[in-house]
């Protein structure tokens, strides 16, 4: 199988690096010419959970397009906001048998399938902690999970084949409920986004018990939208959406036990903050948060849900992007105020 990784950053770099190390035919494609040149000259280095350097075949996007080679299997690993541009740029290189797998956060599969058809789109949930550090170097800061499934809820031979190959990386599974994982990650992602409003580590924010009710209610807003759409969210890597939603069935002893376990897991990771935080604090660039949360907010409001915490979190991220707000614990205080106004707690 010829695998083309579009976006050789954190996720694409880690997944592709392990596949290349295992002998798979992998081609890396990235818009960053310095990154591509460094990979071509010295290989791709993965540092962290395991440290290794693997020789790779790498091209810029323009170089890939100039080659005019047909693409067999594409792992799309770009930020959510770049999905349409990336797919449209390679669409003419796809054959009827080609497949695009979305190694992204959010509901990017919907956009991909709208461009190339559901029959050429495979759903993918990915949860691992990694960062692009510099040309040719990816930090792999924490192991998670990967689940693949067809968008219609089936598990096809091509999904089984892909999962088998991805086990060169680690824990990869097939699922007949890919939307359940994607919506669960959106809820967990909303919580992680709230932690990125501060300079605190994810674990420190989640370990503070006064934050837990507000953060679970933020997650519950997203999970309520999933419920409206008939999606059954799935747990992963210490995150159990059923503990957050339905709100009426919460067991706080169990919630605190689970969150304590999740915090302990997070403290073993060398990557302690989100990629969203890195975009805001280090790279000083816009995040993909609007592309995650705006569709959820729109669907929630269409169903009559207020989505106040979700909307406030999104607004704060955008204000930080625009330079009108600082990263600070005061941002969590504002979310707590909104939460108290909603609940009286």
C-alpha cells in the first residue's frame, strides 16, 4: 500500500514515522519547505515516547502536484481549517479506488465526504499528544488511541487492512461507531480548549476540584448535541463521556476517581499542554478551535440548546488570537461566573 501523509506535523509525523520505520511505503507532504528539506536530507526524528530517526520520502505540496502521480491511500493530517484546501488540491490525483483517512480533530469527515464522496472517505479518531518542534523533529509526548471506521457504521475490509498496518504505531482498532468517538473527542476537546485559556498544564487544571463541575458541564453541552443527533459517545484513554452526560445520572465519587486516574495519566506525558495552547502562546497563530466548536454550537442552537459555556470558550479563544485577551486563570474565572449564572451553583 502506498500511503501519502498530507501534513507532516505532529500527528502526521508520528503516525508516518512509525509506519516508515515498519517498512511501509510512506510519502510525506507538507507546505513547510524547510521541514521537507530537512526530512529529505537527514530523515524524520521522533523524540519522546521512543526516539528514532527514519529516512523518508518527502515533498512540498507544489512538488507533489508537479509529479502528477495518482494517490492510493491518503492520511489527511492538516488542521481542520485547512481541510477543504488540502482535499481540493489533491482531488484530481485520486482514483475511484483511492481512500482519504482524516487524522484530524473535529468533524472533518463530513467536509471530506462532501468533496470526494463517502465511498472514498474513512473516518478516523486519533488521540495522541505530539508537537512539531522544528524542521525534521516531532515531539511525541503521550500515547493514546486510534480508531477507524466507515462513515455508515460498518467495518470494511479496507478498514481492517488499515488498522493492521497502523498497529506498527500502537493501539489501533476498528469500530462500527466512528461518530461516537469523534463526538466524544469534541466534548473532551472542549475541556482541553478551556485549559488552553491559561498557562497551566492540562493536568493541573483538571486536578483542581473546583474546576471539575464547570468543565464537565462544558463537555455536557457538546454531548447534549450528540444526543440530539442520535450519536452514542464512546470512552477512550481515561475519558468517559457517560460520566458527564446525562447530567441527571452523574456519580461524583466515580467522576472524581476517573478524573484522578486521567490526571495521573496526563502527568506521565512529556507534552503537558495542548496544541491549541502552543498555537496561542508559542506560534502566535490562529487555532482550529472555531472549526471544531462552531458546527457544534450551530447544531445545538438549532436543537434549542443555549451552549453558553461552549460559546464563551470559543469567544475567549478568538479574543486571545486577536490580541484582545491574555492567557490567564482569570479566563477560567469568567467561565465559572457564566456557569454559576446558568446553574446557580
